[in-house]
C-alpha cells in the first residue's frame, strides 16, 4: 500500500508536468535532493566503554512548482527513513516520515493570493516504545497516525523566500487506521474510531533561503486552532539547515517539534499525558541535488 501511494503520487506529478511542458505560457520548475547518511562505531576491548553501533538514514525531498501571471501551484514531497543498531539489539527505527504539501494560489495583487492548502503527513512502518527489558509496545504505524489538513484563506508573499498563510476555514483529519491503536483511542481519536475531524483556523509560515553560499535554511511553522476548543492549538514546527560540501557530500541538521493536547503519550519520566514532542537529526553523508 505504501509503494502504491508513492508511485501514484509520482505518476500524478509526472503527468501534470508532461501535460504542460509544451505550453510556453505555463512555467514549471522542479528539483530535489537525495541523501544517504551512514555511520558505524566498532569497539573491541575498549577501556572507555560504550557500544558498537551502526546507523543509516535516507532523506529526500522533491518539488514541482507552477507559476504564471495569475496563479501559482507549489507541490513538495519529503521522505525520510532511518535505522540504528546497538550492539546486542536488532535494528530499531530512528526516523520515519512522509510529508506531502500542495498549495494553490490565485493572485489578488502583487503580494497577496487567495489560497488553498493540502497538508498530508504519515510514516512508512510500525513504531515501537521500548522498555528497559527490551519489551516493545506498538505506538504507531502507516496511517496511524495520518494527518490531513485542508485549508482555504489568504497568503502573503513579500519575497520569493517567505510566505505566510492565514486560513479561517480549515479542516484537520486525524487518521488511525491500525485497529489495535484505534481501540486504545490513540492520537485523540475516539476509541474504536478511525478518524477524528476538527474544523478550525490555520496559520502557516514557510521560509526558505540560502543564507550564505551552499548553506540553505528552511523552516515551516504551523498552528491549527479548532473552533470547538479554540485555546488548545496544535503546533508543528520543522527546520532544516543544509550544507553542500561538494556535488556529492552534504551535511544537514533537522529538527521537528509537535504539540497536540489531545495526544496522550508516555513521557520520558514514565507518566502519560500531552507533552511537547521534539526530535533532532544531525547527518553527514552522500547527497545528490537535481
């Protein structure tokens, strides 16, 4: 199902590009990055202690954008997957993401557009919480959760590298398609249900800029406030700092922050409840830009 989803997405984008590539009145730009990062630590009779480890992470992002005198349409796909193996343990997942964003805008004036936004997020495979004794507990899966946000509003673009969207009409779907997790009421979905729907307002800020030569910084900050409980906003914030060493070697530092009061998780101190979730990834490896 995961491969069908990805191949379908690629096919749709390829069809769109092919259909319009011969029309001189329509302007398309496309590109992306592919990267693989690998690390290994091997210890033998090492007096300082520690564990041998193996880690591999794949990161990629693609974009296909359209712009003419009256409208623009930006599409992006971000994929990531990582595995880490400690001595004496099996490989465990360290990164897993699928993010698809599509935004259409019709120009109202030079800097303002009437906009529609689709934001879809999920992961490739099962995720587990590991106890000290090695026992694993399922906490996530493909489309469990899945987040789909549809928004309509206005976007302000003062420059090519910055945009802000305010959407007073927005609907956020939380999908939990794994029956084990849905029976637990995971991710704020009612027990036994697979979908939670909230109507609210959405604010989205996106910035992407080359701050110095071969160093690019980008960030996406999003706040969704459901009208039913307007004070319990859902916050997501992603940043990426990418350094191009040469044509094939790259370094990157990425962070992800998420807060959703409806999601009860097992905190690091053992308690259960809502909490700010944070992840950072520092990677150095092989990359290709096209």
